[in-house]
C-alpha cells in the first residue's frame, strides 16, 4: 500500500495538464449509461451514472458525437480549453421510428437498452441488470432478481430464492459484492462463505453487474464470478417513487404485503444530492415436506439401502424483510466530489415446525414441535471521494465498514419438544428392515412419493400414547465484520492508453457459537403425555402433501401448541415436568467447546492494470492483482477419556499469497459484433468451519475430528471466450465457452494416526489434487419491433448454460485408498432461463421459466458413489404483468411458481428419494406511483 501512495506522489508533478471534457448524458431526466462519446477518432463510454470523461491532446474547437441505442445521434461543438472542460448535462432524444416509440412508451425496453449498452461497452465479460428491469419482474429479493441472468442459477428456501451460483460452480465460489466490497456472511445453518441473499430486498438495487471474467481492480476471491449489487445513488433531479402491494401464499393460506419508497433531490444549485429508500415485505411462507434416510454406513451392502426413518415436516414461517438505504454526495467543484452511502437490512423468519418421525429399526415414532425467531441483519456504511488531480490523473478512495449477524430473538434460543411412543411397523423385510421395493430382498416395499409407515393394526399414534422424552435448547450466534480502506488511481498518458492502479486493506473478524442444551424427561416415570400438556389442531393448510394425494392422514395428529414450546425450557417448566439436564454446552466443557471459534483475516491487496487500444477494433486489458492473506483462528481441543474430558484452547496462524495475473482482449469485429478472450487467475478461500482448528479426540472410540487453519485456498486458471452480436433494435445473441483448471480443492479426508502406539481414525479437511470445470453458454434476446401492428409488442429472452467437471474423490476400503471419479459438488450440468414478453402501449406481460438441472449435493466419502446425495432437476414458471394507467401510475400483478414445482433430493438414483418439498403458488397485486 505504501508503494502505491509513493507512486502517486511521483506521478502527480510530472503529469501536466491535458484537456479533459466531462459531462452527463440524459433523456427526460433519466441517466443513460453505456452511451458512446467520440471526437476526432477518439472515443469513450458513459459510466453507470451517465458520466463520461474524454481526454484530448489539443485545444480549440472540436465536435463531439453522442450515440445511444434507440436514440438519435447528437453532435455538439465544444471550444476546448486547457485543463478540465465540464459541458454539463447532454440531452438525447429518442430516434424516430419503431424502436424510439417502444423506448418512450414501453415499460421494459428502456432497461434492456441500458443493460445492452453497458454490457456492449464493458472491457470484460459482463452481464448487467438494471433497476427498472428488476421492478418489472416478480422477484422480491436479490437472489430472485439475478436468476434471470445468463449462467446464473439459485437455490430456494421455503420457495424463495436464497443462494446464487454462477456457471454451475459451488455457491461459495461466487463472490457477492455490495458497491464493490464482498458482503459478510452469517446464518444458522452454515459457517461457510455463502451469502444469504434473501436478506437483501431487490428494491434497494440500482444495478447488478455480473463479471464472469475478472479484471485486476475486482476482488480476486471469485472462481465462479463476481456479482456486484450497486445501491441507489443521489439522482440528477427530484424523484419520489412509491410502491404498495398485497398478496397471498397458497401453501400457508395467509396474506402478505409489500411497500417501498424512494425519495431524492438536489440542492445548492446541484452541488448537494441525496437519496433515501425504504422497503418492507411481510409474508408467510409454507412448506410440506417428507424426508427418507438410509442406513448407508451399514457394512452389509444390501442393508445399506434399507430405510432407517421417515420424516414428515410441516413448516410455517412468518417472514419480514425490511431495508433502508441512504446516500448523499457533495460536489465541491468540477474536479472534486465526496459521497457517503449506508444500508441496513433485516430478515426475520419466525419458524413454526411440526414433525413426525418413524424409526423403523428401533420401533419408535416421535413428534417434534419447535418454534423460533431467526434474525439476520446486515449494515454497511461507506465514505468515498473522487478527484481529478490533473488532465491525465484521477483519484478515488473509499473507507467502509459492514457487519452481518445471525441470532435467535425472543427468547434468544431455539426450543424444541420431542414426544415419543413405541410403535410396531408392518411391511418389513425378512431381515427386519424397511426397504423400497427396488431394494427389498423379497421385492416388496414402497416407492417414491409413497413411502408409508405401515403401522400395525394394534398401533395408533395418539396424544395419550406420546410421552415427552426430550427438550432441546439450541443457541447460536454467528457474525462477520469487515473494515476496509482502498484507493484507485486512473492515469491517461495518451489517447490510446489508460493505466489504473491501487490497493485495498481488509480486516475481517468472525465469531461462531452454537451450543446445545439437552434436557431429558422421565424421572421416576413421571414424564407427561402430549395429552396432559395439551394440544392444538394440526395446521393442514389445505391438506398436508396434497400434491401426492395426502397419504399420511392416518398418522397426523394434533400437537402441542406452538406458542407453548418455550415454556418447557423455563425454570418453572423444568420443575413442572421433571426435566433433568444431560448436556449443557459452554465454551469450557467437553460437549460444547468445539462449537465455539473466532477468527481474523487481514487481506493486503494491490493491483495494476492497463487498457491499450491497439487499433480501432482491438483493445487489450491486462494486469496483475496480488492479495496477501494473514489468517488467525482460535478454537478448542477436546480430549475425551473414560470418565473424564479435557478442554484446551487452540490457536492456529496461517498466511498465503494469491498472485493473480489477468489478460483480456476485446475485438470489435464490426459495429455490432464483439469477440472477447480472457485469461484470469482467481481463487476461493477456505470456509470458516474448515478453518476452525477445533479438535475432538475420543480416546474411547479412538477417533479424532479436527479443523485445519493451514488450508490453502482453491485456485483456478480461467480461460474464457465470448462472441456477441447486437441487433439493430433491442436485443443480442451471445455464445461463450469457459474452462477452469482447479488446484487445491478442499475435502474431508479420512486417515489413520499413531499416537503413543494407539491407532486413531482421523477426519480433517485437507487440500485435494487437481480438477477441472468447463462448459458452454448461449443467449438470445430479441424484441420484434419490426413486425406490424399487434405483433411488434412480442419479445423473447432465452439463455442456456452447460457445465461439466471432473474430480477424483479418495476414500478408504479395508485400509486401502481408492479414488472415485466424480463431478464437483453443487455443480449443475444444465441451467436454462426463458421468458416470453408482450409489451405494447400501456400493457406489459411476461411469462418466465427457470430450469436448474440435477447436481451432486453431498459426497458420502466412506459409503461410496452409490450413496451420494443428489439434487433433482427443478423448473419453475413465474408471471408478471402491468398496466400504465397514467405516465405516473402503474398497476401490476405477479405470480410465482405457477407449476408448484417440488424441490427434490435423491439417494444415488432418482427412484430412491431423500427429500421432497412443495411450496405452492404465491403472488401479489399492487401499484407503482412516480410522483416526480
């Protein structure tokens, strides 16, 4: 970092003053990003704020030409003086003809023009989504908004988008950025680096930029791609937008509401600008689900396919997403500007879960009732500035902080009550095991979507027979905080060459605590029954698993009132129901110590890159990014012996360097045809849970489980080719190929270790050998504005991505190491998006489909490939429409999951189910008002 500042000091005195022309392109108050500005054979493009800077080598009169898709070309004569020439706002007018009419009157064409213009003029391989396009889709969070982008797929929770994958790579291999900085991660279920994107309302987003091949000025921790969410900034004129909607979720049988407001203006003769936006989305999500577990660790091959238990789960979740975004900027003069941005979002998920479990091997059935309030929040604040130091040198700097935190709210933990009863099952095989028909020794058994408990005639599931057996209190705190400072310099030594260099310092803190307290019931036979505690009607919500003909009606009974579960964990409840503690976790006892860890990561990043225009058609962009990482993690070592245990603190330090060369070539073959080539080196840091050095040594069973703070990151050498053709109207066709050579993949290794003559079985994450991932992608977008009359309103947008990979998974059989060929986990081979739209005059409608193919979800290393867990293909269809009542008032309607597509996981083969969930249809209707 010091070298960067020294270089700046050396450059400033010798750069001299060149001639710079700057301004902003607009149309009817709307900024026009991606417009082309040229003069005398030299050219540049406007940025996301419609601003351009053109460097000239001469003074005097010159003619500027402005070009933008769908708008008439504009020429402007400027008398260029030495130094900086600010020509202010340049107003462009829509072109005469069909395309111009569509842009003026249409609801989505303008956003497509913005996205196409930005993508076409970008230096790297990039996809763009604009705010006004997001607003026309039935997508209420950031994950759902980006699922329409080429090569992007998402995973859902409760029917709503949550996680994003790019080009089929694992979720945590894609970076999610907010205004150029990687977002912090925090959730209950994961301690890795994946970002829970349903925390982020789509209404706060101005642009989404997906970089598939990075340039050196982008953070390098992104093998799949880098998704940058740019929040709304101060407008060029006063605006006030209001949205309000009400909806319904068919699975939950409950309503919802959504409201947002955006207000901004400029004061002090345009020097001071500000914006404020707020959003709230309150709804109830519902899920009906069944799970099937198999005895895959059974050493007898045939019995490894037997079913150990069947689980029936009913989820109701009262969800509320709120968000606030603010920005302010002040222009001291044409050369210097300072701005501040801040955002706060909160995702609250009140889960109410009722579960029926049937354990076939032990002859027991249980009912679990649980309820908790999940609370995940995120805040981010940034102060930045931009300065023109001379005609050739620009500087921008930023300092920021952010934090994401997960915790349980009210009562601060997750209470669960478990009731059980002895149960006799029919339909078992001669060996006493339960099977699917395809796996049963005698050929009799169940099949997919009809796995039944088959209770014997003398068994009835009832509140009188169900006895309280266990009460669990799950506590969890998971947060990540970042502090950053960065600087970038843009140097223009000539009309053909641009040099950019800078650096960033990031300090990260991570904390994870997940203790578990367990209480047992049954002192002196005094455990209460479910009937004695009390029940409430089972929430069928229109019928439990009605999609598969509701086969479980005879085993679904009334359960404990959901709002009384936490009363069992109070001191009064413990005394009343004769509960006694068998496990009370803390950071200092054996049962809980391994669940506590903290970590620090310091990243020192510097880069330099150049953009050289070799000719009118060829531009080369190349450079180097270097990220030095210093890692320290603190955990605990737990040693368990007969009758005793010991906890010792552990600290592990690690440092590594990521050297990332990058090269891009952009060939403008014609005015509408572009070919891009890129080589980039990127990486993915190890997940936090793998870096946790916690070690559990069990001297009784002779096993050791430990983390590994010495893990190297996974590196990728990426090769990309992209060909793009842009139609004269709104639309394009693209084709690309990509290949990633991967090293140091991380997996959980099983090995043996001799400790004082005793052999232990050790499980630990380590780095693997090489692997590869590659594929093809194609997209077609076209608005048929040249067709006559009614037909010119139609448009189509389709894209497809094919991805394949190969890695060898080691495992041990009878002490011998073997390697199984496999694809990389979480990598979907096929991803497909398609939408048909109609837009004419005041009316707009769109039907959109999203397909994600099957992928390997979980590797069960010891059991082998036949017992891997797979995600089944999923296809969802959404609908949206709107009617512009006036130029300022728009009515809209949105529907999600029209086909009620289930999410499925299976065991080795599709006919062997592990999990199936249904979410039904949800939708809303509302109004959008632009007052000014």
